[in-house]
């Protein structure tokens, strides 16, 4: 049982690592995107009709650099995500902001995961409300714990999250629409698949299959060696050797959908996130009525 739990945790950590780039992901020192320029043409003859100049075709990597800038500037969006590892399915809906670090207001439906039963005494049901604020993560309490005057949230500090996950604290990276694009660019493996309609929008589909070495290369810039070693350890423990990343981009150069697929020791991993309503407000401020995880554990031990 302990070995299975350890593998499952490692799989989730590896999934998060696949989309994480450098810790300083707000760094503006990256090379600027090359702008799309209009194609020049000779002066048309009197007999030839005048036509509008078509934009010059740029490489997928150059275009995706423009996508990171446009999507990054939007600062927030509504998200709808599905995370599947083997037969375990978790679904999330809410909004994420990347304007100043990552913040989010998400509700996760864990009914397709064994975690639902484990958390039910705390949450009162299979759906869990999470707030990711700048200082910590907060999980909404429910059921019998919501007695009159009791705290409505349990607080997980960054240290709590690092301890539970083996050193990884940036657990919201999988919802950031820019991260998968940056990983594709850094890997040098991106190709244009073609035009597709996604969620009712005309999009261009880009894809890349990355090896574990590609993932490390794409995530290592700006990280300490210890952080890089931790990502490699999570990938090795989970048994991930390749990772396919796909992104769908609309005419406004905004990410409409992103997916990642990989094989793991716990089964096939598939993470799909859809984005809409860019610029939507995200309120993830620190709640006033919370209890720290350590205090909750002490109360549970004493009862």
C-alpha cells in the first residue's frame, strides 16, 4: 500500500514538473518574439488587380513566442481541466491568474479518485474548493467540521506543501496556459499540425513529443541543481520517458486548449486544460477564518 501511494504521488509530481519551466517564469529577459511582417510585392501593372499583402509565414517556434507574450499579457482566464492517471480522474473548474505569480480559485471534483473518500471527513463531499493565494493554499472545509464558529478553511503553507510533495511547492503550474507553450519552445521539438475547431473556435494546433531529457532541458533554466535533480527523480520514479504536449491557439494568439499525454507506472497520464474568458477577475485573497494544517492535525490526534 505504501509503495503504491508513493508511486501515485510521484506520478502527480512528475505531471506538474512536465509543465513547469524556470522558477523565474515572469522573467522578461527571454528573446523577444519576431513580429510577423507583411510580404513585399512588385507594383501591380494596370492589368493586374491590387491584392492585399499576405503576412509572411513564420516558424512554429517564432509564432509560439508571440503566443506566450499575448497570452501572458492577458493575465488571467477561466479554466476547465481534466487530470487522468490510469483509471483515476479529477476535474477542476474555476479561474487562474498569472499576473503576479500564480493565484487561483478552483473547485475540484474528486469523485473519480480515491482521494474523495479520504478527504470527505474534511470536505463533506467529493467536491473541494481551493484558493491558491500568494502565501499559501487554502482548502475549504465542510460537513461536520463546519459547526457554528469553526474555521471554514485549512491552510497549507508552502512548507506544508513542500513536505507533502517531496519538495515541489509550485503545484498550480499545470493550469498556467503559458507554461506548456514555453516548454515546447525550449525543447525545439514543436511542429504545426494544422487547423482545427476547438470549443467552437477556429484554432491552429501545435504539437511536440519530448523525451525526459528534453523536459529537463526545457525546465532547467534558472533552477538550482537540486531543483533539477528533484524533477529528474520524479520523472524516474513515475516511469515517464516521453511527454507529448499539444496546444491549440486562436486568431488572437491566445491558448484555447492544452494537453499532455505520457505513460507512467500508474497508467496513462492525460492532462487537458481549456481556457476561456481571458482577463476574468480572480479573487484568491487570504481567508480570515482558517486553521493551519499543523493545528488541525493536533486537534485530530487529540480527539
